[in-house]
């Protein structure tokens, strides 16, 4: 089983078990509700005794005295009735049960909210769109997104690609300080908007590489994680990884146990074929590593297959060229396939700490 198959199957299992739990709880509630209707349990019991008497008559068997005792005074007459009397009594009791049940029906609202885990698709898992095409329902997509995130390696946190949080980026432009003409805030807003476009776009003309650069602490990893989260919401498979782990996974390695070998190969296949691969912090590793050729060919293979790759780095394009060589830099600089974003501002971790400090003082 590939990693993609495993994630899909675990989402399907999860939905099935939630649907099952909803059914069990609905049935329980329904039983409880019926028990609360006065006279209904007694009428049901009476109907059961009538059925028993008719069966016994048909077989020419007598009724066990203990049963008569349990049936009680109110049902005693049943045991001496003729078959035709029993049949009339049966009809009468069935009618009574119908009346009792319909006198206290489950409210329409209660029915819609209680009967199904998902009232949108009524637990079918699919909805039909305006063109008559069946699509996965939102109930499945939500679970699937969670499973994708779980398997992606994305760090814990709140990641929304809507807009950068207030207060994280300075509002005033200062070219000498931030190295950009706009204010860091306006620049970050633009970057988030472009990143949303990057992850929404599909088809051959869509860009396949997103390169996010900027100084330490300006929120590059956070933006990359927002992109990953958005991809998961769109049911796209995501891998988030440091560069060292990606390079490790691309090597040809051989293990003694079949299980370890399979795990390793599944991991490599997932890195190569996931819809969105996020490689965080290119540049922090040991640069003497000779395996960058495998990184370039991974990016080229993924781009050729229409898969998206996100890379964050403290290095700008010129430094990438100096440190890793022009071949890697040219992949990120290629405007046809790549989108390059630069975040600027003060160290966000620092801003957060100062903010906390001020808050505590007040
Ligand atoms: Zn649904």
C-alpha cells in the first residue's frame, strides 16, 4: 500500500466509523423516545403474547404456565381466546401501536440532526453537483484534510492563508531598513495573495515552484505551512520536510529488513509524487553536501509531472547561485515555472515576545 492509499483509506475508515457511531446513537435515542410514550411498551408486549399464542395454536402446543404468569392480569384473557379472537385482538393492538407512535413523531429537526453524521450528504459521502457529477462531500473532505495534515509532517499550529496576522509586519515603509519599497505589511499581504493564487492554480500554465526568501524570523516557514494547510483543504497530498531529510530519502539505500525497506521506499515515493512538497530552510544544512544534483532532478521531475514544490530559504536567489550553483538558482529564477516571494520585516519571534511582555506588564 502506498502512502497515498494509506491516507485515503484511513480517511474513509474514519468517516465510516463516525457514521456508525451516529447510527448507534440515533437508534438508542429512538428506543429511549419510544419507551417514554405511555402505553407503548405495554402494547408491544401484548402484541408479542398474541403472536406467541397464535404460533402455539398453529403447532397445537400449550402455553407454559410461567409465561402466563409473567404476562400478568391484563393479558390473561389472551390465553383462552380462539384463533379468530386472537386475530382481531392482533389487528386492534397493531392499530393502537401505530396511533401511539404517530402521536409523538420525531421532530423533523431532530430527525435531520440526529439520524445522520452528516446531514448534507445523509452519510452517502458524496453530493451531486449542478452538472449531475458526484463529488466527495464536505464531511469526507474535512476528515481527509486532517489525515493529510497528520501524515504531512507539518508542525502543529494555526495556519490560515487568508492574510498575515495583525501586528506581525511593520506598517511603515523603510527601504534602508527592510530593503523593499513597500511597507513590510503591504508586502506580506501581497505575498499571501500570490501564495493563494499559486496553490489554487492548476493546469499546464500554473506555476510549479514557490520560492520564499527573507531574513531569519520574517515568517517564511509560517507562510509555507499556510500553503500546506490550504493544499490539504483542497484534498492535495502534502509533505513538509527539512532539506536534509529530503536528501536522505532520495539516496539509494538498502535495508536488512523488508519492512524497513518498504517504509523507506514508500517515503521516497511519497516525496516524489505528493501534490505539494514543502522543503523548509534550504541553507541551514552543511553545504558541502554533494547530493544537490538529486535535489535538482527531483524538482525537475516534479515540475514535469505538474506537481508543486515550495522552498523556503534565508538566502536570496543570488546567494543560492553562489552557494549551490547556478543550476539550482535558475530553477527558482525561471519566471515561467516559478513564483519567487520575499518577506521582510522585523524578527516576528522578537515582536511576539515583546508583545507578550507588554501585555503582562499592563
Ligand atoms: Zn457529508
